[in-house]
């Protein structure tokens, strides 16, 4: 989970993601970094801080953003759940198939309509196999929602991939090219087209 406070200048409140990003980019596994926010959320002080942060951010026309891979991170603390969900007009969900058997609880928690539930559970169900993309659901204040395809170019994909074999391939070629990561990505992208 990551926390950011974004004002009009896109100023990060919490630099936690930078440490995590460096860890992921180096290809390290088994880091305790991703577990830290979950532990922090279980404390009363953090829950109160999040409630305060969300209310303050909205007063100044900012937006607090919470990113998590585990819904349990949010719903395990009643105070955090209320602070985050009640103050979130924009919700973005990725593929939720692994929660299909208990999605009714998630639907209730997030205040989703049956139409929104159907949209969310349709994510990545009938993707075009000739294209490399993932789908995402975006809901705006309970007024508008849709499923969108997100697709990046081959060079962008190679620059940000978290697949270990692909990262190693980029780093190996960059090493052969004197450390030029950009050139390595361009050459690999050309080879994949």
C-alpha cells in the first residue's frame, strides 16, 4: 500500500513508494517493505492520521490516494475503512476474479451498484489475444463508471516491467552496451516488434 497527498503541485506526502520502487527495480525479493503499511494501518494513531489527512486534503481541493493489492489492508481497520471509503469519490479497480466468491461483501463495502459489479467482474474476460493490454474499472462518485483498456508501447513495457526474466534481459543488454538502459530498451523493443 502507498499513501500520497497530492496538491496542485503533485507533492508527495509520504516517500514510502520511492524505497519500494528502488527495491523492485533492483529485482530484490523477500523485502519487508510491502508489509510495513499493513502493520501501520493496524495502529489507532495511523487510523486517526488517515481520517485527519482525508478530511484536510479535501478542504484544500487535493486528493489523497491509497493503492493496495489487498483489500484486507483497508477493511481490517474500521476507522481506516470509514476514512478512506467514505471520502473516496474516485475508485479504480483492477481484475477482481480472485475475489469473485466474496465480491458481494466488497460490493457492499464500496457501495457499488449491480451494474458496477457486473462491469468490474467483466474485466479481462474477453481481451483481444492479438494485443497486449489489461483492463481497469474506473468509477467516479457513483455517477459514471466504465471499463477501460490500458496498453503501453513495447519500450514503456520493458522500462517498467516487474517480470524478473524481462528485467534481467534488459539489464544484461544494458551492461553489454556500457550501461545505456535507454538503448537496451530500444533494441529489445525493436526485436519484439
